[in-house]
């Protein structure tokens, strides 16, 4: 059965999943990189963007597991880029260069229609303007029995949580304070929605908490 999974989602101790004022210079918002400092030293990150070496401990293992058995992704439009409002043109092609690290169909939630964007390495971005259920149905169909990963950002995860559509949510809790930004769980009663903590693991630089829908 295809599951909708959130994996490796960095959260500050005070509950933020992104810093404020996202821009090209600060894709994760001001201060947001601190939330992901557990991920950058891992072998899985270094193989994608760095030297190819990297650490192989708990943080790396959970990050690697997050990429297993994926047939499609869903992203919010701000995770795809910093462009807001109607697309001025088609020049923005994502944060990741010509070969994004997805290698499967990616469904981008937006209010602004755009033609599908085929990239190198098997990633095609499809822009979905008719809501989260539609994006999930399209992603599940594209995933052909594998799982769908919801990559973020915060607004998108919050919507899918409220709709009880996320099956598994892995948070990487970092001992840093952001003070402001996009808060992940404010006013969301996960317990009432039927989520429980299934497991937690201490990594080298984050506490990994795995929530699942009961
Ligand atoms: N902590 C982590 O691990 C992590 C992971 C991923 C991303 N992030 C960060 O999170 C931030 C982005 O999160 P965010 O909360 O700003 O935004 P987001 O969830 O990436 O995108 C929100 C935007 O997507 C579109 N959208 C969302 N739901 C929609 C719906 N139901 N129908 C139509 N369009 C919809 C809207 O864009 P339009 O109205 O403009 O079309 C909305 O403004 C970035 O800083 C990113 O780097 C953090």
C-alpha cells in the first residue's frame, strides 16, 4: 500500500520548520540552515552535493531511509522556489540545478498554473492547482505502488496533517532556537488527529522522532 511519508523534516527546539523571510540567499529562511545542520555532514547529503564522503552514523541512516521506496514527491510551491504570485516567466527551474535529487515525478502545490517541467535524471515537476487531495491522488498514481514523500514546506505539511493524510512523519529535532519563522505544529492537535510517537532515536546532531497515524 502506498504511504504518504514526511522524512527528515528539520525542526528547531521552539517548533519552527523554516526561518522567516525566505529568499534566494536563504532558501530555508533566515537562520533556517541551523535546523538542517544534522543533515549536511551525512554521507547521503555529501554524495548528492559534496565530496562524496560523509558521516555514516544514525543521522545518515535515517536520512538514507527517507529516500527508500519512493515513487513520487509532493512539494509546496515555496519549497520549489522563492517566486511568489503568478509566474513572471518560466526561468525559475527549482533550487537544485538541472538535475534535481528526486529522479521521479514531483507534484508542486500552487495556485498558479504552469506547464510540466522535465529535468535531467528522471525528475518532472507537475504543477497542481486543484488542492492537496488532487496532488496526492496524482502522486499515488505516479508512484506505482511505491510511497509518496511529502518534502515540505511547513504550510504543506500542516495541511496534510490536518487532513489526516500523512501516514508517517519523521521529525529531526535540533537543539537550536529560531524565535520566528514558520511554526510546524502550532494549533494542530496531533493527538486528536490520531497520531502517536512510534519511535525515537538519538542521532549525532538531532533527536529523530517518528510519528505515525493510528
Ligand atoms: N525543515 C525542513 O526540513 C524543511 C523541509 C522543506 C522545506 N522547508 C522550508 O519551508 C519553507 C517553505 O515552507 P512554506 O510553509 O513557506 O511553504 P510551502 O509549503 O513550501 O508552500 C506554500 C505555497 O504552496 C502553495 N500551496 C500550498 N498549499 C496549496 C493548496 N492547497 N493549493 C494551492 N496552492 C497551495 C501556495 O503557493 P502559491 O499560492 O504562491 O501558488 C503556498 O503559498 C522554505 O523556507 C523551505 O526551505 C523546510
